[in-house]
C-alpha cells in the first residue's frame, strides 16, 4: 500500500470521512487524518488517469480511498441506529435509513483492500479548478446518483461518462449505483481486508 501523494504530490484530496462533512456527520473510526492509501498497482493506474486528464484541463478530486475495516463497522453501526437521522435531509432524503444497508452500506468493502476509491472531476476555471456538475453530491443515496440515471441532465450524464471513460482506460470499473465509486480490476489482493488507520 502507498499514499497517492507519493505518485501525484499535488493531487486534490478531500477525504470526507476524516472530518464531519459526511453522511454520519462526524469523523469515522480509523480516520486519523486525510490520507489516501491504495495498492501500489492501483495508485500507479490512478496517476496515469490524472496525467491524461490534466492534458485536457481536468483533474481528479478524491473523496475516499483505502478504508479501514473498523470504519466499515462504524458505518454499519450508524446505519443500524434509527435514532440518528441528522444527515437525512442532505444524504438520503428519499430513503428510509434501514434501506441503506445492502446496496449502499455493506459489512465488507472493496475499499478495505486498497483497490476501490471515490472521486469526481474538476475542470480548470481561471487560475484554479472547480468540480463539474455530476447531478448529486458525493454519498447521496438516491437513484439520481446511479451513474446512468435518466433523471440526471444531459450535461450531468456527459460529465459522469467523461469520468467513467477516463477511469476505464486504466482498468477501473464503476459501481452503477454510485457515479463516484470505482474499483481497479482485477483486484490485486481480493482476499485481503486491511485495518490500519488512515493518517
């Protein structure tokens, strides 16, 4: 496992689970800092995606990479608590919280193997970069966030497809229910689940 900044020192990281701007509304167990760890093979493939996009005036913004097993357990415990509904308006307004377990929150995660990550596209605007409109925010649990959702506008679907095409060229496969979610295939260590903290 390597930290992505060892391959792309200035990559844009917004590791949501290290803070309180996420669907549980607080830092998640196992996130002691905003790092992005990936299996070496995956990190090198992602660095190639970033280089290709920069030539087009685009960049990646990463929301999550490797996820400790203890963080996955924290998500499951949160999903099983019906009394904690403070993030419902922003993250799952159309779903009962009990329905998050399964398609959206799983007791095991590919993130724990260092081959899965969550990200979006940025485009150059003036002197800086800004996120493209993907139709929803990260971790929005709704059919609108499905990668090919007909409810997304033509422009939003075009942005999602641009991200998918760039990732597919380097071996990443999208999870159809979440436009931001990609796994490198074949996974380098499919039977492993790590639990070291993110720093």
